[in-house]
C-alpha cells in the first residue's frame, strides 16, 4: 500500500509511532423492525435492562478509577451517567417503542439522531461538541443491546521508551470511559475522526500527555487494522504506512524528544538559580484548583496566575447561575491548601472578549475593546464584592495575592481598592477570618498602563505583565483572529520597550514584577527576559522545566548588557541578531 498523510487538528504534542488498532463503533446498521403488540412490553424491558447495564458499567468504571487518573475523567463519566439518567435517553425511546412499535435499537437510534440534529444547531462550539457525549452514551447502550461490547485487545503495558508492542488507537470517536484503558495498556497515541480543541478526547490526551490528532474526518475508514502509522502531534498529521526513510526520521526525532524529556524530568527539584547565583521564581498558570497537582509536580514555587473566570464559564448545568460566594471560596481554598504554603495569585474575573459569560449575549461591536475584565467587574459591584469576599476568606488558609486585570485609569485602581476595603469590612462585620495584609497587584496588559507606571507602583504591591493582551493592544491585532495571527510578534520593538519599562519601574519602586503571558513559557525568550531584569515567570506547568533549564545555563552579568542593546535597535534583523547573541552567551 502506498503511504498517505491525513491532516487534522493538533491537540496533544509529541510523536507516536505504532500499529493501528481500530476501535469499531457498534454497528449503526442494526436491524430495524416493528415489534408486534404483545411483544412491546418485553422490548421496553430489553431497552430498560440495557440502560441499567450501562449504568452499572459506568458506576464500576467510576468506582475503580485509578488514583492517578486525570481529574477530568471522573467528571466526564459523571456527565455520561447524567445523560443516561435523563428522560431524553431513559424515557423517550421507551415511548417510541410503545407508540410506534419500533424495536429497541431503532427507537434508541431515532431519538439520538433527533437529539444530534438539535445539537448541530447550537452556535457555541463547546456546547456543540457535547453532542458527542450523547452519541457515546447511545453507542454504549447499542453495544449492550447487540452484545458487541468490549473491543480492546488485552496487551501488556509497554516499558517506558520501548518501541514494541506499541499500538495507536484509531476510532470514529472515543468515550471518556474507554479512554481509561489508555493508562494501563500499550497505547501510545490516538487518532479520531471527530473532535476539536475542546473535545474530551483532546482534553484527556493533553492531561495524559499522549500524542493525538483529532478531527481527522474519515481516518477510521481509511486506516486498516495493523497499518503502521505515525502521529505528529505538533503538526496534527497522521502518516499512514510511512516509507522506511520517513519512519527512520521520525524514530530519531522521537528518541531525541524522549531523551530531552527525561533529562528535564531530573530538574524538578533543582532550584531555578542562574549561574551567577540569582534565584528566579518559576510559577504556574492554572485554570481550576485541580491544576495545582501538575503545578506542584513540575516544581512550581507557587501559582502566578489563577484564571478565576473558568469557575464562571460553562455554567449551563447550574441554570446559568454564577458561582456563589461559598462555591468560589471552596475553590480558592482548595487551590491554596493544595499548594501547601506556596503563594497563589488569584486574578479577579476576566470575562468579556473571547471569554463571555453564558448569560451574556455578545453585543459589543469590538468585544476586546469593550466591557471586559475589571471594567465589567466595576459595572457589577455586587458580583465583584462577592468574588472579593470569597478570595479574602480563602486567604485565611494560606498565602494569596489578589491580581486585577485590564486596569488603565487611576480611578479604576482607586475604585477597585475601595471595593476591596469594603469587602474586608463586610467580612470583619460577619466575623470571618482573612489576611488583613493581602497583597494586591495589577496586570499590565494595556499600553496605557505601561506608559503610566507611576500611577501603579504608588498604589499596588506588585505587577504582572499580561503579554498576550499587551501585544494584542499594542499591535492592534485581535488575538483570536487567525487572519492577523502572523502579526503577533513579542519582539516588536514597541512591545519590548513597554516590557522593559514595566520591569525597570517595578525594580525602582521595589515591587515585584512577573510576566504571566505565553512568552513566559517560551524558551527562545527566557534569556532576553532575564537580561531585561525579569525575576518571576508564570506559565503553563508543562513549560516550566524547559524554562528552568535555560535559567540554569544563564549568567545575568553577561545577558544584561546584550539585552540593553536589544532595546536600542529597531530594525527586525538587528533585534533578531541581538536575541541570537543572547543564546550564545
Ligand atoms: C495575558 O493577557 O497575557 C494574560 C496572561 O491573561 P489572559 O491570557 O488570560 O488574557
Ligand atoms: Mg490578559
């Protein structure tokens, strides 16, 4: 067979090489027939029993979840159990059997087809992808009805770094419960026809750190059992039946990656100190309290950015209601206790732009420039006070810093500080404990803030540079618009000037400055940031060890003079040359 390449969406990085194992869906071409009147109740019972069997199966999977299973998995299995118990699955197909005399499989499939058509109409991409949960639950019931459950072969776990026997699962879609089997078996990657960035397959692949490519259209019908395949998880491509020379290239790239990873793993406990003895704070960016485990595992000395808005999004399951003070308090407390005495910087709600709340219709013409982040919070003071009280209450359980996004005006800073004072007074009145000296910091992510630093250093205890937005607003490029993505450039001299100004204003005023945008985790920029005086980097935990490695090889006394030169040149070639020089000192 000739080699061919399929293109999909890269969702989990790395290279996987192995033989394909196809996970067959339960036959959708099940028999359709009408049941005679006297057999209707027996048919209803057959479906009810199949649903009960799937429920028992899910409960067993949930109960036997290994302690190190990714935290999302339990939640995904719960979602499947909820769908199974919902009248749309547990009752409506029974009605179809009774009213139309369809056999159980037909009744179930017709209900699922109807639901899936309704999901296709939904505009929200995340919700639309949840259609797959319903399909997967339906699939499980069909498997029980047709007696075709269980399609994964028994294989021994592969030795780490061993090539054989390695299998790559190829499926139309994979349910979260089936995903569990990846932990103990020799599967090294997976490819699915369905899925996108937010699909469960993608989320779990990332947390298991397995290369994966999803959204591959009809991969599961083009690939045959036992075909050799390569997943290039960075490019989102799958090479089927590769030529020997291609296979060799990927094998050596894979060996190199594994070697690098192993080497980095040894740095977990090494303090991030430069060659000339300066300690650099390496912190983690998290979205939910559960992420603290990976932050600790990577050796982070604290959380530099807890994006609290993730607690406020995807709330349709709570009737669209925002989280209460107690619910928020529990999440913040969970994070701060998980970090065992290490500081946790909680950013107040940053909604708007590409992170709208479910309840809000997006009406702004230009949402990135609209009522976002602190602007939104100041327009909803009761909601903001609720969050501030929840964060303050959690500060009784460990060190918390409060970080405020998108500040640009003196009056915004003053209003924010006065609301914090108000929240503190409310807690004193209610006799709640909290850290009276909680430190409050500002995100510097609007050029106006970076150009008026005296306003900030006078009022704030620390600064954190949000380069994702600082670059968006400085260069006037919408960060979610792929048509201008090529203009995103952290090395644009305007961006570098604003960065350098902020770092040095903090140093002069004696207050800490961190960078918590994506560039903090980009090893190509680590030396430049160090040379500009940055001492706190906050990033996705997966990037932390590679950045640490850069730091361990850096000498600040050599970097600083070169970094100062970067600020004096404007031509892209001159900047690139100076950055290149930094990598050599
Ligand atoms: C940033 O803007 O750099 C940042 C860290 O915040 P977010 O990406 O959540 O806007
Ligand atoms: Mg931001």
